[in-house]
């Protein structure tokens, strides 16, 4: 495994040394202050003015996060130590008046105290570098090879990153890495501290796991089970593009999920994730982020790389990137032996019922949910459940439907695996670019030999309920439409004893009665009421029958008459009819 890595380095390191124009220095003199100190040495400069910028977002997380809000004290000096003028040009841009100085140095500090998979963090226990929030770049040098020198605090013994180490000896107290362009620097998170690192081989690739934080994991179990996931994911595509892969795991009180990168990923999980059903959740997250090393990091919409770090990068295809990945994160667990077929179908049923039972499913097509991720998915409000649909869940359901359809119409000769392989070979390996929305639809039509426009119109760009019987019954499932029409209040309450309204469903009895999010329900039909009492009351009222509610809004009491209505919530049951049906056996192999 070591030799693979060295061969890789020998191939491009000599060029790194010759053409490097920017050398980054990262230090952390006082970790408890939460400041990283960054120094950028600029060499071979000829420009009179150079603009340095910090990304406003980080790939994989579709929200403008304004990382520059944490950046302070930007200054620059020439080779003689003379201060150069630095002017702020935009919220994320600084102009250095370097007057053609061939070499000069830029300094700044980054406040890092938000521990998430996408933001930098530093305290006395560890440092985490999410590059988009730490490293400035220039347009002129962003495609050039560069060097990063890390000076860990004396109390930190280890640096874990997928960046390649330099092939020459660093000065004491420094670890030197090289990168082929700025995208790779930003796409290679760095864990600095006293993390426990272990490794395993899978699919012919060395995988390292860097564990921050105390947790109840068992290394032998993780080596065995993560290897199964890696093998299953690699089998989908037939080959693994990496020579070395790193999982950085933050074991914390409240885990937040993961973020994918080219040769690594970051997982934030509860430190007690490693036993019982929580453990499957961890393995599922591993499968999700690992599948992304193909689907989004290499198979991708054209808008997602090379990145515009200055603004939102809109694509209608996040349902493919995140949704199909979500379909595979369950499918890989089935294939790797973590789920039975029945458990997999039960997961799919839950996903379908969540999707079709959400009011927002009838309002927001999944293509629009993808496009508007920046302002809706990542910025939810109290009305989001009425107007939005997650591209993760609906995308996963569409992935399952497409897989079933491809298998049944080709009688097991084609599948979603085959289509993903096609995209990987044609766009990632041969053309080395992303695809447009039109190309994606056309490639699918070409692959299955059928115009898919109506499918896209209804279920991707439209909000129609998918006819699940049509797609899943030929596969050997029994699909029952269990949509029920029940009397429904339509307001959900916050947790706790106070009856505070958390959401109001559009068109519901609660909305008709003028009840709003934030209102507190105090009494019903003249008596004080608790949650159980209110629930019992409205569950036993017939449509058209009313209850008189006393509420408080902003401290002012008011009463309203709430006339009960029915609500038809789409719901489906999926059951395996014949576990040995050939198509089912092929699908759930
Ligand atoms: Zn994802």
C-alpha cells in the first residue's frame, strides 16, 4: 500500500516543487484562543496588484456561509519587511498593492470555533481545517501546484489529511504537504491533534480512519464492517479511483452527519454511535459519504466543478447527487449483509410514505428543490413542510423506481448500477467534465432505449404521486395503496408541556380557524386542556363538527371556532410477494 502511494507522489511532486507560486503556512500558537494563523508566501509575482479571496461556500454544503466573517487582520509585507497596502474590495476579497514585488507575504488570522463537518475549529483538544473557511486564493494561482506547511501546536502530535506529504524533510515542528491545485487544497480536510488513527485495506486501497473524541467504537469491528461497505460501493463501479482514502470522524455529543471529499470524508457522529441500531446508522453514513466519492465528486453536474467560490452554483440535479446516493446508502447495506431483503423493503416503504405524505411534495418538484437548496433546504422556516420536499428522500425514491424499471424492462440486463457506470466512464473518466440536466436525461433515454421525458415531466419536474404498483409489482412486491381519509386538526405542537403550535398544515382545519405557528392553545370548549386531552378531543370529532379554542398570541388572548375537516394522506404498503422471483433476486442481490 505504501508503494502505491509513493508512485503517485513521484509522478507529480517534482512539478509541484518547480511551479509552486503560493506556499501556505498554518499555525495555531494558542489553540484555546480559537485562532488559526495563516501566512501565504507569494513567489515569482509580476503583477502590480493581486486580489486574494476566500470562498463564500464550501462544496457539498449548498449554503452561502460567508466564511470571511471569521477572518481578521489581513496584511502583507514585501521581502524587506516593508508593509504593503491591503484594500478590502468585496465581502470576501482583499487587494494587495504589491507593486510588482517578485516575492511578498500575506498574513491573516481565522477565528475557528464552530465544530461542524464544513467549518474550521480549534481548541485545546484539536484543530480541524475545512479549507474553504481558512485558505485564501487568487484567480491567477488557483490552478497551480502549491505547498502547505502545517505547524501543529506542541500539544498536538498528529496531522491526518488526504493531502500528499512532501517527499523532502520539513523543518522541526512542521509537516509539509503538496497539492495540485486550490480545489484539491479545499477538498482535503485536515485533522490536527491527538486523534487515534487506524487503517484497513479494502478494494485494493488503503483506508485510514482518524478518530477524534472519546467514543465506544471497536476498531476490529469497524475495520471489518467499513471494508464491507467499501467493497460493495466499489463493486457498483468496478474500480476504485483512489490509492489512499481517509475518514475523519468527530465523535461528539450531537452528531451532524457527513461531508464528502475527493479522497476523504468527514463524519460527525454521536460518541455512542457504535452499538445496537445506532451502529447501523453509522455504517449507513459511511456508505453515504463513500458512495459520494463517485457520485458528486466524479460523476457530477457541470455546475459542480470547477467551482465558482464567489456565489451560489445552481443545479437542478442535487436529487441525483444526494437522492441516488441516499438510495445506494441503503442498497449497499443490503448488499454488504447488514440488512435483510425485508428490512430493505421496509426502509423503502418508510421513505415513500415520508415523501408522499409530506404536503410539500405536491408543491415543490424535486428539480426545483435541488435548484433552491441554497435558499430553502438549507434555510428552512416554520412553513417549509407545506412548500418544500427534500431532494434526498424524493431523489432516493426516484432512484429505487428507476432501478426497478431498468431491471424489469431489460429483464435483468440493465440496472441503475449500469447507468451509473456509464456516467462514470463517459463523463468522469473519458470527457473529464460534468453533465448538463439535458445530457443526464438524454443519457438515461439512450441507456434504456426509451424517451424518458414524460417520467421527468411528472416526477422530477412535476409533483405527481409515483404509481408504485406499476414499478414495483413486476419486481415481485405487493404494493397496496393505504391512503386514508381521516379527520385531522392540522396543527402540530412543540415538544414539552406547553401547547405551542410548531407547524400548521396548508388547507387544514387549524389554518381555516386562523391558528398560526407560535400560538399557544390554552383551553378547549371552556376548559383548560393538556396535549393528551386536545388530541383525544379532535380525534373523536366528526368532519363538520367544531371545537372552540382559546389561544394566546404575543400575550393577547383570543378565541376561535375550529371546524374539523378530513385529510387524505397518501400511504403505501410494500411487501415481498415472492422472495425467489428472478427480478427481485437480481434487484436485491
Ligand atoms: Zn450526501
